[in-house]
């Protein structure tokens, strides 16, 4: 299954005829000509966050008219259940009088709006909430403001570092997949950093650094050390997960990370582009398509544990949602709905939880990171906590 529910397609992207040569492509070629081939991480960073032409800087990429659909856009049930999960964490923390609810990369604000609607069943928590959205896209910020217009305390930030101190629950749905990746290619001479260069035809192409990375093998996960020549290994900086883990370790709370990816660190090239809900060439029309890579959940867990945070999971998204009551919520909603709406709810339930083609249930994983004292969290192995969430379904 493709990430973000894109369907593989051999049909040309309808925008290709219009954007054969993107403005960002011109800038990237100039950089390569002046400084040499650029690492994949730098190319990905420019594609997504270039101040003038970055994909995530100036557009709304979500929904049918965009390039992909995320779980909150599939159904209100997703955000509602995450809201109640926040409630269960708050109780496990001892019900602090102030809780900062932080969302990283909140899209249109749909998930937060759904979560807050569900949290109205817990008035003491609802009154304790201070909402913080970490978002760099001005277009999406305006949509978030519209979606959350009735929220009492809300603030926007460019990074997690800017969120004030205090106990917090952090939600990160499809946030890590767009953080830039480093890639290395195994050659006969060792592991070489993978690069983006200009080929003989004047097009962007993948290459690799002339010299191998010294002693790189020592840092590799066990499964990768025996990889054959030509294999690709990719990794992300630990900076973001360490910020999150440090925050909840030192100031109390938990973070819930939901994304598509794998549970074991291994070799494999997952760098890809999504445009109009179909796969696209990641080196064509930079800045015009979403470029992503799978999330290595083992690497996230290891980085969080190394600095003393507690890790819960990962578990498949389908198992997590079923454990905290999505099937019960679907039945409740269908009982009050027309036949047509009930069919939509049933379809959304299947899409969020199934493991087959088009389903998000197994490709997407759920990982939580918390303060050491939170020994169990709902949906991540603790059935008693999960029952608390199910009992509070509105």
C-alpha cells in the first residue's frame, strides 16, 4: 500500500504538462552546478521547505483536490478517539490543572477539532487545556484558525522549542515521514552517501559520493551489515524525536506518533513522491509534489529510550484504534445516521483499520513516548486503560 493512501498509477500526473520545469528545479540545478552533487537530505529539505518554492510552505496538500489524504480527513472517529486517548493520559498523569495539548503538523486542524469535541465529555480536562499547534505553512494556519475558531486558548509556533513549559501531550500524525532522510548506497568500496546530481541529459538523477563514509559499517543496525552491493540504507536525524522525548521526560506527559513505516531498522529505498493521490518521480518537478520516506520506528524508539524516556509500542494502527474503541464508536454513529451515511462510516472504519490494499491498518504504526512514570498507555498493551477510553465514548 502506498503511504498516505496514494494508489500506484502509470497515468501521467495531469500537472506535468503545466509544470515541466518547476522554479525550484532551476534553483537546485544552479546549486549543484556551483557546489557539486547535493545529499538526498538536502534535496528533500529544499523540496519541502524552500522559503519561496517549498511544497509545504504555500499550499494545502490535503484531500481530494490535493495530493494525499490523512486519517483525520478519512473520518471524525480518528480525531475523537485520539482526544479521548489524551484524556486517559491526563488521568494517568494525576489530572494536572494545566495540560498543553500540542499537535505537530496539524494539517487543516481537523484532527484537533475532532479531538476537542470528544474531550467536552471531560469538563475538568477541557478547562485545563492550552492548545498549541506547530505549523510553518501560512495557508494551513488560516484553515486551522477557521476549524478551531471557538477554542479558548490556542497558539501557533514554528517549532516545538517555542511551546511554553508545562505538562503536555503531543500528537504527531504523519509528521516524521516528511522529515529529511539521509541515504547511503553500498558499493564494493563501502557505503557512499547518496546524492542528487545532473546527468548527461541535463536532468536530475541519483548518484553517490566518490569516497566511502569512514567506519560507517560500525554504526549500522545488525540487519543492514550483510546487505548486498547496491543496497540503500536511510536514516533521519534524531533531533526531533529527542526534542519530543526530552520534553515529556522532563516536564511530564506523553507523545503519540502515528505514521507509515517499519518496526525494524533495515536496508531499503523508500524515498518517494506523491502527486494527485498517485506515485510520482521524486526528482521531477521538485516543490510540486510531496516527497516522503517511511519511518523507522525502531530508530525512534531507540533514540527515546537512550535519553531515559519510556517507549510504548509500536503497534499497528488498526490494532490501536480497535483497542480504544473505534468499532464501538462506528456502531454508535451508524445507529443515528441514514443508510448512505452509515455506508460511509463503515467504509471509513475499514480504511482506517484494514490491512489489505487501500487500508491503513498495518502500514501505519503507533508509538508512544512518555515520562518514565507512565508505565502503561491505552491502546499500546494496557487493556484496562483502553477500557477507560471506550467507556468515555460520546
